[in-house]
C-alpha cells in the first residue's frame, strides 16, 4: 500500500510531518493500526538500525528518525490499545544512581520502542530501589541500565544485587550499556546482555525473546 511506503520512507528520512500525516491517512483508509505499526514504523526503524550499524547513518540521523517514529506512535497508541495489540515486552530503563547522562539511554529507549517494546523510562540518577519498584509495578521482562561515568558503573552491580534480594532477578533480562561498559564487565556483574548502542540493544532484546 502506497501510504505504508510513505510512512516507512518518511521515518527513514526523519520527516516527522510526512510520517504523522501518513499515519493519519492510513487510519482514514481503514488500515489496521497493527499493520501501520509493523509494516510502516517498525520496519523503518529496523532499517534505520541497519544503516547505523553499517556506518551509513550516524547518531543525528538516527535521532531524527526516532523522533518521527515516536510522533507517529503517539497517534497510534490509543488505536493499538483499542485493538488490544500487545507490545513485544516491557522494558524498564534508566541511567544508574549518580549518573545524569541520558543521550545514550534515550537513543536505546527510542530504538526499543521503534522495535515494538513498551518503554518505562525512569530517567537519570535511578536508585536500585526505583528499578525494583518499576519492575514489580509494570511486570516488566527487561531492565536496561546505562552509565557514562566509570565511577557510577558499580551501581549496575548494586542494582542487580537489589533485584536478587527483591526476588525479581529471575524474571527479567538485564541489559547494560554506556561508553565505559564492555561485554567483559557485563559478564563480571552477571548481566544478561550488553549493547553498545541503540540498534544493537533492539536487536539483542528481540533475540532474547527468540524473535530475531
């Protein structure tokens, strides 16, 4: 359908007006919200992720594409709810205690949302207790932690210990990332997944569900 192709291309180009008007046009044509989401928005963000990982897109291009996607999802959300369309999973995400950096965390959240996950974004300087409470409240299956400072990296381990103490560690996949974070550190503290950027976070989260 031409309108779905328009939505797809508008998101890839970071054309917010084109994407949102395309979504409204698709809804007016009677196209199912789930089809708009999957064939228009998620397909486009998957391609944006591929372009980024292959070095054809950089952070600015990914950001404007993600913003076009988010504006479109905002229009679709009530329709998806009415149609009882379920997200792939729920992700509680935040920058750990003591760290106020959020650009990387925001990009990961955008890419995960663009892949079909529901995001519960706790912001920055998030205590272990807040992560635990959010997982319990939202019945989330994933928790994403970000750190940009080496001094705040230990908060990731503290949070994992808090998840164990609260009895919720077994029911969530823990993903960590940030400039100083490595796969080795993820292994050391017992995280399930390490992602170096938004596209790899989205891909690995889907893989963890057996969807990629």
